[in-house]
C-alpha cells in the first residue's frame, strides 16, 4: 500500500516538493497538496507589480496546472494537524490521513503588530499591497521616501535594497527624482545583513544619492504626523513610507501546537540530530494508529550530502528496499553534510527564513578585532539585571532582540546578551556606539559571545 504524503501549502516549496516526491517515489507514495485557494501566486513578482512593471493578473496560475497528474490537489484550508492520529483537519469538515507530512505553509503578514503601520505605510509583500503601492507611486510628485523593515525575520532579505534601487530608477524615469529624497532604514549599521554584499551595494546607493539610516528598528508609525519611530529612540519624517510588514508563522501551525512564540516550527539547525524536532514538541509525532515512527538510521547508515533538512528531497533520490518505512535520501555529488532518512510519521520542513543560518563558515569570514573590553575567559564577571539569550540566532536577530530588550531597561541597568554569531562582535560594538548605550564588557567562552550593555 503506498505511503500517504500530505503537503501543506501550494507555494514554490510545496509544489516543488510534491512533484519531486511523486516523480521519484512513483507507486510507493500517494501525494496530496492542500492549499486554501488552489491558485499558485508568484510572490517575487509583487515588487515588479508595485513599480508598474508587471500585471498582477499575470502572477497567479491554477495550481493544478503545475502539479504532476498523479498528485492530488485539495482546495481547502487546513485548520489543524493531529500528529497522534496522523490526520490533517480541514475547514469544511473531514480530514486527510498522512504517513508523512510536509509543512510548506510559509509566513503570514501581521502589519497590525506595529502601531500605525497599516494606516500609514505601504508594502509590496502581498499582491493587494503591491497594487496599492503602485497607485501611491503614480500619485507621488516628490518628497521624502523611506524604505525599511518593520519586523525580523522576513521573507526575501534582499528585497528592501532591491526595491530601493528600483524605486530610484522609477522616480528618475518619471522626472521627479530631483524633487525626492530616498532613504533606506536598516536595522543594522549597513545596508544588508551580509557585510560583503553591503560593500557592493552601499557605493551604488551613494552614487545614486540614496540615504542610509542605520540601526533603525521600526517601533511605531504616526500617520497623522507623517513620522516613523525606532526602538533606538529616533524619529524620521516621511511623505511616502514603504515597510516590510512583520511576519509570523501560519495560524495552522499555532492551532496545532507545532510552533514557537512566533508561530515558527522549531527545527534542528545543527543537522546532527534529525529527531530534534520530535524532542521539542510537547508530544511525540506518531504515525497512523498511534504507533511510534520508525527509528532514524544511525550515522553509519546516513547518506553523505548537503541536504537542507531531514525530509528535503532532491532529484535522483531513491527509496532502497532495506529502508522500508523511511524515505531514503541520496546527496548530490561533492556535498559534505550527513543526513538521515525521514521516518514514517515524521514532519518535513521548508527552508527557514532570515535569521536561521545553517552551520559552517560565517559569510562575513573572520570576526573583526575584539572590543577593547574583550576577554577570552570562562565564567561571567559583571553582575547584570537581565539576561537575553540569542544563542543560535544569526544577524540581524541578536541586534533586533537587544533593541527591544534595552527599551524595557531603566537607565544605568545592565543587560547581558549571549550570542553565537561571530558577526555579533562587530554589530554590538557599532550598535552601542550609535545608540549611546555602553558596551561594558565582552567575553568569549566556548564559542558563546557574552556582551554586557549598560543602558544610556
């Protein structure tokens, strides 16, 4: 009897995964995609629709035409996942059984989390928002334009920089660039999270006369006054404000108890313990009938390869007879990371969002010179008021979370931040100088960076 595979979400990740599974597993699996609209929307095109370079109607296509013939499509909203019984509950009643579940639900926009954002800002992360922004740009005759990010993490990290450069070109073609000021609001001390990319982008921005406001983590928008304020205490005036809205995981994930505080499904980022997802959930993930999923193969049985997560399937992946209830994954040639097969009843995940960098060399290379107050020693020496644990988070999340935490501190109180991102050394040094908060101490112990910050 073929394994029942249910894929939640008909976006790029869900569609591609469903087709690959059907092609590679053949009669060994029956794949069903569950999508609430049955329409596949090409989200990267939203940016072009906002600038009048694409018709929004061209960006949507019937999901059925993108799926292989043997893949079923359920045009229905999923409301709950029941791992214990191996079922997905649907909005209009009924359910779908699964042996394997692929979660590819993506993110949802929650602009209401930032006061005044919905009323006072434009966005291009939804088709409706992109079309509204297109009309706002057509009416725009000059003034101060601000482009920024209102929440971390968010989809497509380069999009704000890309939009800013394309907006500059758009305004020049309309002949209103000389009457306009374009500024990018960055949560860091550079235009982009990856420093090497910023070194390429920032000279281009300077040549085009595009401003850069650093360490600006949006807190509130005041539509009546035409201002936006940051967690760092700065305020900027605008005539046109374009912000990436805050993101959360889908309501389905929260209703099923599979997510964290942000609605994101926890994953094993170290790749050395594929069962870590099961350990993080309140209850074990079980297959149909309540039986325990088959144990994952040990290190000797693992395929060699740079696979993105346990459960990701690549072309030419095959199921071997001895794997039986597990989907055996084979890695591409030349890859280095090991990965175990996905056990029956296990949940596979789509690639994560910004702020969840895979292990390996940091993209910024060797960390910069230590802060003058840095000491390479174990233990903690300076008493603190509050501790903020940012271990495992990548740029810019440690800075964003610190900006939120320091807001709650009283002047003179000490905040301790623990991080594992090597880039945080330079980020916290620059952030403390820019915001007037004192970096009292910086120590390193076993790859954990400890920063003690006194609120100014």
